[in-house]
């Protein structure tokens, strides 16, 4: 798919109609650059393309909803709303190659607003011929199956948030879906479902089959809850982005009144966002500690009592075993034979008094009143003692320091807010009131986003459990199908497809892992950061370094902390390599997990290298659209990214850049690759203009 033309009509700051033409006959010129400062409409342009294709389905809704309607109302240009009915819309010409013929689709999504009522229309022409209502529905189905929003969103990247796609746990499942769709493996699920349904009709349901179907239904429900939670997070995030856009536009407009300079306001805002980020991190740590640690810290005396009881019970157990051994008839006869020549024992042998004396002398001293109450196994005792030592040694001062840090951060934020308000007073009262109103809305939405992300994390864990249960049930079902496969062709086909999917999945994962290392080291200037990545069974991206590990030390940690702890510490693949080796001692070279304490710029380069590796798997072309891709990147790495990332991506690439990202030198590095250049400019009257073949002042095209 290639975007040939894009038109906006009364969308966001784009009052009236504005068009972008991206058509080129030169396949080497695949890059389009659209420049614009903050508030000029880059993010609006970014969102309009996706809305034109998917409408309400972009946000995960099943039908047109009030929430979606509210988003569109906010998207319509404010000046256009002054004339009723207000009309707005987005249209695109896209080229789709299906392997047989190239077709150009003209897609138009239009909105009419009158009062509170919003009407939406979606119209499609194929090669100049309008599609019927049924054909439009067929095209929609084709679009959702071939280029679903999850896959399209993979190609629409916000440079400020690109690292969240990998480093935010809430995105693990969307990343998995995008990966399967890129590789074309998602169609296997549909084939397996059809074959499974056919097999079900042909055979009576056994318990294994019923378990499989129940597990699949539970997984589908978990996916539905996850999708709803993810959609809510995306909705809130979109609202936050919209508010920030409004604030940016308000700041630019304020400058004409002699108010605070935009750069100065941005510095205040960034400081407040940084304080907010710190507070969120500390609050999360405090919340985790309150749930997992504080109750045990409060019960410190009881923990100490439990610890002493466990120690005493181990002593009592050893004494009991010693006593039983000492008074055992066989042991007593042997003791008599050994002591007879030394002690000149009487014929009656060793007396009970002598045996008791030996026991009293050699047994361990236990405090009075000690008794075996808990009667735990040795493994249970060791595990419980390890947990008690952890809770007793927990650094409480860290919690106190975190509480103080939160208070200090709140005070700093308050001071910043006071300074901001003081500076704002030199401008208009309208600006001050509007700005405070937007900031209050932003604070509320950010708190809602934290809560929505927590719910999404819960849904992700629930989905992982459902997927694990499904895999277990599938193995049982597969065994059942093997029994029936001689007579049931559908069952044999189902097994074959299952094996094929697993093999292809492993193949594509291996290809991504191998190409990532090459791509990453081409982009990054720092050496020795990591050796590579692997994709875990739960679809986490694990960075690793190849390290020599003492297997004996590893097993001691397993004894003390358990397998789950060690597996999480060294990484799934390293731990599995130890298990597969069958060794309990010696040195092994293992891909040990690296804690991802990367800088913001390193995270962005990490994700770009991963995107580049995944792009090599694509079976069809989709345009890449990236908003502010170099905002966090230093000059040295910008050169690497322009030459080794953007220039190497296959297919159409649309870059939305600020004046600080791609300058004269950057354009020179992309020479021969650029098809079109546009400049978005925000005017004092609150609207944006579009200029073709223009770029920022002082930059040579």
C-alpha cells in the first residue's frame, strides 16, 4: 500500500481544504518529509490518515459510540463549527498491489455537525468507479483482515512514545499480534479454527476436546477484556495528546500578547512532567511495598517468633531422629560391641541410664517448652526462612525516603506552578483561565491513565494465564486428535497446520533475533551495551549479554530463592540452557538477561533496530509514518538513523519533523531518497497552512 494523495477539510488547525501529493514514479524516492513546529498540526495529520481508513474501529470500538463522536467533534476545526451545519472530512488515494493488478482506491470519510448531532459518511471509489454499499462492506472486511489497525499502528510511530511499544509491559500482546500479522501467521488461527470446527462435528466430544474448547473460550474472553482495557488506555492517551496540542496552540497564540515565551513555558512544563514521572515511579514502588512488604514489617515480632520456632523445630527434629537412632535395638547392640572392651561392661550390657546420658550429652540444646508445631519439610523450612530474612532485612529507610521524595516533588511542582501563574499574569486573563482549565483536565486524565494502565496490566496477566491453560489443553487435544487422525482427515490437517505454525513462528523469531544485532550495532555508537535480544515465550523482548556463569552458584540460588526467581534474574533462555545441559557444576556461556536501564535515546534506537528487523519479514508493503522521530537523539546518532534506518526501510516513509530534527545536513544525507517536502505553519489566527516544496527558514533543500 502506498499513499498517493491526502486531503484534509476543516480538520484540527487545518481550516478549509489542504492537500498533500505523495505520488512519485521513482521507486528510489520513497521518503516524504513534512516539517512543522509544535502545534502546527503534525499529530493531527498523523491521526487523520488512520481515521480515514478505520473510523471508530481505530480505537477498538465495535460500533459508532458517544466516545468516538466526542473525539470527532473535538477534531473538527473551531472556525468551521461557527457555520452550521459544520462540514469536515479526510480523503486519501491509496495504491494497493494484490499481485495481479494495481488498483487505486479513493477513500473519503466525511462528517457533518449540526447542534449536537454528528453524521458520518464513508465513500470509496476503485479506479474512479464508486463502490456499492455491499462492495464497501467487502472492502472494509478486506482492510480489517489484510491491514488491521494493530498492524497499521505498528507502522505509525510517535517518536516521543516509540519506546513504549517494547518497554511498556502493557504493549506485549499488541506487539505479539503485530508480529503474527507481519509474518502472516494470524491466518493460521482462522484455518485451525475451521478445521477444529469440522473435527468437532465429525467426532463425539471427549474430555480433552471439551477442555480445549473451554480453554479457547476462556482465552477469547480474556482477549476481549484485554482489548477493552487497551482501547481505554489508548482513548485516554489520545485525549491527553489532544489536550497537550491545545495547550501548545494556546502558548503560541499567547506570544502575540507579550506573554511568556513558548520555550520558557516548555521548560516549566517539562520540569513538571519530570516531577510527575518521579512521583509516579515512587508511588508505584510504595504501593508495591505496601501490598507485598509492609504487612510483614508490621508483624516483625511475630516473624521473629516464627523464625525461632522454625529453628527450634529443626533442632527438635534432629534430636528426635538422634534419640530414635540411639535407642534402636540394632544400634544399641552395635554400641555395646564397640564399648565393651573400653568400659568393661557388665553382662547385662549398656544400661538405659548410660544411653540417656549419651543422648543428653550429644543432643542439641533447645529452649524449654519447645515443641514441633508446624512440622514442615526441610525444603519448606528453608524457603520460609529465606522469606523471613528478606522481610527482616528490607531497607525501611527506602520507604521513608520515598515518602519524603514524593512530598518534596509535590512542593517543587507547587513552586513551579506558582512561578508559571506569576508569569502568565503578564498576559491576558483569558489565557490564564483557559490554561489552568486545560492543566486541571490534563491532571485528571493522567491519573485516569495510571489507573487504566494498572487494569490493563491485570488483564495482560489474566490473558497470559488463559494462554498457558489453552496451550496445556491444546496439547491434550492434540493427543486426542492423533488417536483419531487415521480416520479423520480434518484432524490430520489440523495437526499438520499446528506443527507448521510452530515451525514458522520459530523460524521468524530466529530471523528477527539474528538481524536485530546487526541493525542495532549499525545505529548505536556505544559498544558493549548488549550482545543481542531474544523473544521469550510470553513475547517479551529480552536484551542479553553472553556471559560465563558458574552453574554451582546458580543452583545454590535456586535452592535459596526458587526456580522462578533465578529464571527471572538470568532470563528464560539462559535458564533453559542450564536445564538442557544436564549439568550441576562447571562454567557455561549463557545469554544472560540485561536489565534495560537504557537512556531515552538508547531505548529509541533499540526499538528502531527491532522495527527494522521486523520490517524485513513483511509479505506486503505498508507506509511507515513517524512523528518527531529524532527528538531524543543526539547529532551523532541522528546521522546513523538517517542513513542506516530511514534510507534502508522498504516502501513509503513519511517523516513528520520539527526544525531541530532534520536540518540541511540531514536532508543531504537523504539525498536521492526524498520525493516530496512540505512545511506546516501555524498562524497567529489559530489555523495552519500547508506549503509544498518549502521547509524551515535557513534550511537548504
